[in-house]
């Protein structure tokens, strides 16, 4: 059984969904420390002025936010970030061929008001997965599994709990994953290779590292053939 364990992100890029598609079980790694300058609460869209960040503000509660597990991080709803994101997306993509096919859905998504960041980003990622034709993958949260240990040991405990035999990791993990521990556990290991074809974008030159919304707005139902090999 193939498994991916990955931190939840805000409207991720295409490579994230490629990993979801490869997995029989996808585990949102939501009980590890929040990384302030990562992708947990932000992503990029493409505009006529170049890439633009969309960031969900979060509460620090008077403590160092990086010491807080992702699933406990709360959204700062006193800021009208969702309205700003909707305006920015509309301004950037209103002329995209398939924008209006997804607009009402996205507008509704941005009106949801869960207290915690993960409770906003995880359901959104699952919905986007279904939109690009991923129906076989089962989703779990690591916070529900209560695994112990650190780094590689913790990954292997999660994989063992769900009965996984093959682990698919992002390429950046090569620097810290202890391959021999996977061999000892009888779990095979694979690293992703991100290499996706270009698709039409409103504002050249092509930028691959933007939210998947860019692809959906531009090619609509053809999106899967630009992601899945």
C-alpha cells in the first residue's frame, strides 16, 4: 500500500496533488511544528505584475508560533483576509477561460470560518483533489494517529499503524531521511520527481510554482493531464 505523509498547505501547487494521486493513503502531517515562513498558510497566484502571495493571518497567542503544532494554529479572523484573497484572485483570473466554472465554489470556500488553519486548508485540499479526478485516495490526519518518536522513526510508526508498504516522499527529504530504517521496517522508499509540462498562462513567462487554481482556471477539466504521468 502506497502512502504519502505531508504537511497541509493552503491551495497547494500541482506537485502536491501528484503526490496525493500516487497514494492509497495520504496523511496530512498536522501535528508537527508550524513553520512560519512555509506553505501552511500561504501560496502564490500569477498576476500581470508577476507572482503574488496570498497569506492567511494566524494568531501567535503570545508564544513563539513555530512551537505550536499545525493543527492548533488559529486563523486571525478579525482581519478580512478572505475578502482580500477573493478580490486578488478575481482581478488576476476573471479573464481566464474556466474561471467562472469554479468561481462560485471558491467564493463559498472563502466564506467558511473554522477557528483553526488546518480545518480550513485540509478540507479545501480534499475538495481540490476530487476536482482533478482523484477519488481512490483515503485521507487521514497524523494528529488522529498519535504517533511518537522523532523524524524518520515517527514516519515509520505512522506508516506501520496504517499498514503501508511503500512510502513516497518529496525530494528535499533525501537530506534527512534515514533510508536504512525503512529497509529494517520492510517499507520501500520512493522520491518524487517534479517535472510537469507547461500550460497556457495569462501572463508569460510561465511559472510552475503557483497554486493549482492557476491550472484549473486556465485548462479546466484538462488539468489532470498536466499533472499525472
